[in-house]
C-alpha cells in the first residue's frame, strides 16, 4: 500500500492536534477522539519510538511515590506534601488496576523481592506500613500480596532471595507486573484512537506553530524516506506531548521550561536460570532506586538517574554507568561477580519530569497552559504507567475550552490477530523495517533484538508496502544501524 503524500493533510482542520505519539500522546488522542473531538496525532518518527521504548518496562506499585527524599523525621512537619503523596499514590494504584484490567495481553506478572538490611534508610516496619497503605489505596483491586519473610524462609522459597548478600534482616516479597511490550501499548492505543476517529500521521515533524485568529496553524514536515512534503493544519488546540523534547518543539513559545530530563540506563545480563521470572527492588548505595527486572530468560538491571540538559537525541550510555550498575548488582548478589562480558546490551532514555518554579518535581503529571498562549497545552511528568491518567487530564483541559462532546472511551485493548502479516503491516502505519521489527512485533525485544528474522520480515514489508529491492536493502541497513545506536553492546 502506498503512503499518501503529506500534502493530503494540507488545509485540514481539527479540534486538537497532538504532537508526539509516545504513550501519553497516543492515550491523549484516544481520549480526545473517543470523546468526539476531531483529532490529529503526529510524530516525527514512529509510534512509541521515543522514551516509551527506553523505559524499565515495569508497572510500578505506588511505594516509590510515598517515599520522600527529605529526612524521615521531617514527615510530620510536611502534612501538605504527605497528603499530596497519598493522593498521587492512590492515582497510581488506580492506573495500575486499570491497565491490568484493560490491557492484560500487554503485561506479565512476577515475584519481586525487597531486601532489608541493617542501616537501611527505611526501617522494616515503615516499609510494611507503606505496602499496607499502598494496597489500601485501591491496590486491593490488584493485590501486591506483600509479605515480609525471614532470610531463611525467603531463601527456601526462591533462588534469587537465597543469593542475596548479607547481613540480611528480612526479605519483602510482592507481586508486580512488567510491560510485556511497552511499544505495543502505544501502537494499540493509537490504533484504538484511529478506530474512534483520530487521524494518525507518523514521520511528520511539527516544525512551526503559529497563532491565526482564535486558532493555531501547525506546520508539518515529511520525515519518511523517499518522500518529501509539507502541510499546514489548523487546530483549535494543540497538545504538546513530545516527552523530553517538549521544550524543543519549535514555534510553540511554550513560555518557560516545562521539562527537566532525567537520564536512565538499563543493562541486560544473563543471571542464573533459577532466577528466571523473579525481580528485585532495592536502593543502591547512593540511595537511588535500583531494580533487577525479569525479562524472558534474562534480566536487566538499573536504572541510573542523572539530570541532563542535552538534546535527548544525543544522549548515550556511558561506560561509567555500566560499571556502576554492575557493581551494585555484585554488591547485592556477591556470588554473581558480573563483568562486562556478561552484558548483552544496554539502553538509555530521558524521563520528561515536570518542573515547578524552574525545579524538578517528582510528583505530578502536569498539563500546563500559558495564559499568553490560549489553547496550547504541554503535558509533562507522566510515566507509561500513568499515561491514561495524563490523557484524561488533557481531555479535561480540552473540554474546559471546547465544551463536553461525549463520554470517555472505555474497554479492553488487545493486540490484534495476524501480527506481522502483510495486511497488518499496511494497517499499522509501518513506514520503516525498524517500525515493524521493534514496535509492531515482539521480535525487537528478543535477546537478538530482532536480527534473526530481519531478512524474512523485510520481505513481508517490501511486498506489503511496495518497496523496491534497493529500498529493502536500505531498510535492512537502517535497521542494523538503528539497533546498534539504541542498544549498545559494550564489547562490540
Ligand atoms: C530509564 C527509564 C526507565 C523508566 N522506567 C519506567 C517504568 O518502568 N515504568 C513506567 O511506567 N515508566 C518508566 N519510565 C518513564 C516513561 O518511559 C516515560 O515517562 C514515558 O515513556 C514518557 O512518554 P511520553 O509519551 O511523554 O514521551 P515519548 O515516549 O518520548 O514520546 C514523545 C514523542 O514525541 C515525538 N516528538 C518530539 N518532537 C516532535 C516534533 N517536533 N514533532 C512531532 N513529534 C515529535 C518523539 O518522536 C516521541 O515519539 C522510564 C523512563 C526512563 C528514561
């Protein structure tokens, strides 16, 4: 099927143009289209190819959101902050329950451990209380099933607990979910938005936004290979959902800095087979959250947390970050003695955290509108976990300006049958081979990163999208270059 030229969109008119097809933009488009707003969703690349494909792939329970970074003794003196944390944790747990209910095919459930050691920042009784509180704040709908076990009992129940270095005071055990496939959460949400009436255009970069009368004119430039073109579309409202690139969307004049980028790195390793399917949540010796995430026959470990101001496109994994992550794993599990040779690959991303008074704030999802720019919204601070919550906030902001049109969308979203067939390739906005391998099929998340079937899948894409043999070869080269850029192999 041939992709229509971008000029086909020139002069079209929408209630809302959503810039950015990450988890937040896709969910926003679904909310808006579902509620009856004429919606256009654009991305300068593929659906879900930004930060939403660089995460730690975990449906976080709310405990981390309750944990204040200031000294514990200050908690009673900050009631407003604690109250806000409780409200936020409740929202988080509701979103967790909603995703388990509505996207079960995109999640996998795992046993996680939380080690208690002498001198920990949080004493066991406080962590117990935290887990109970989180479960009570709507977590009961999808239990965490938290228990605190003695080291001996925990070791008897799981190989991962048995391998923890001492001296241990106990081990918390709970159930948590991983995204089987975060990219597909974005794709299936975008396709659901399309079914509800949204128009989707990938590889269309928003290069200018200008006021005209009561409306906004958004200029889009073609970024797909072998194509050129430009379109100008009109919109009552513009939703900037460009994640860590929000402040870089040109021409929006978003008023002030909206996001602070927090870089994170994850490292994929092979751990003992008896650890399969089990995970760990802990704090690093620096006091930062540190995880061991189960991933098929493997695990990945991390992340790091570093504030960055460079363009997220230029952010790369540093050697020192890999060394830090491996050293923390060896501290937790001394018998493992992980080295660089155990690393399959690493990746990094930049979290788009919200700012308040120019400083990072770890809590809220913000939908900001500058009074001088009525109708331009910027949505920041959402995780994948909170993408539906962020989208509902966007929809409410649009409704408050344009009026209510219809009810919020509901229902289960599942990956469709026939993935990877020529018919689905054409229907799922695949433009490049990397889109198909990484974000439409599970292949890109396999240990070989999809290289094993690249040739076969390039032939399916070529037949479906009408590629010449030269284009097919170009796509294979591009897939290989892009894979090596995103997933670094430290020994390569
Ligand atoms: C290391 C790390 C670990 C994380 N772990 C987790 C986790 O375990 N669980 C969890 O829920 N969340 C996690 N997160 C957070 C989560 O990944 C992000 O917060 C979330 O993906 C942000 O989604 P988004 O839609 O806001 O941004 P993105 O996914 O980055 O989407 C923004 C999109 O905007 C597009 N864009 C940019 N500029 C333009 C333009 N001018 N025109 C058109 N399009 C444009 C980009 O191409 C991109 O696709 C993690 C993040 C990191 C970095």
